[in-house]
C-alpha cells in the first residue's frame, strides 16, 4: 500500500507535548475512530505514529480489540506509519498474540 492509497490517515497523537501513550483507556477513542472508518469506508486506514511511543496495553486496546472483533484480516485494511522500532515490536507482538487468540476462539466454536 502506498501512502496515497489510504482513504483515512489518523495521527495517533496530535499533541506534540505528549511523547508516550500508555493506558488502555487512552486508546479507546482512537480505536472507535478506526472502527467507524472501517465500517463507513472501503479504503484503507493509516495510523501515523510519528513522534510517539506506546505501551503494550495501549496497543492491545487499539489493535488487539480490532483483531478479536474482526479477525486478523482487519490488518489488510490498517497500516502503520512512522513507527519506531519499539512501536513496531509492540504491534507485531499484539498482532501475533491476538491473531492466535482469535484463531483459538473460532476453532473452539467451529467457526471457519
């Protein structure tokens, strides 16, 4: 996906005085914004992490909940921009863990 192909780009942090986001609660409004964009558009969503770092809890509330609700295929419509190596590692960990959780949950109830 090229940046030009995104229908929606969302800055994860619009306040330059904040450099880290750490609580689950602070991720909820952004996750809700992404969910609305996923439901109301056919295009891809880009999350811009420029100048920000996040905790695993924040990313789990943002990305993990999306994966558990919509399945790992949601990642086909969500991209990440300007991520530090730490943010990339947290994204990868949450995506792998919640993807596995989703698969186990659907396998246990017979959903394919």
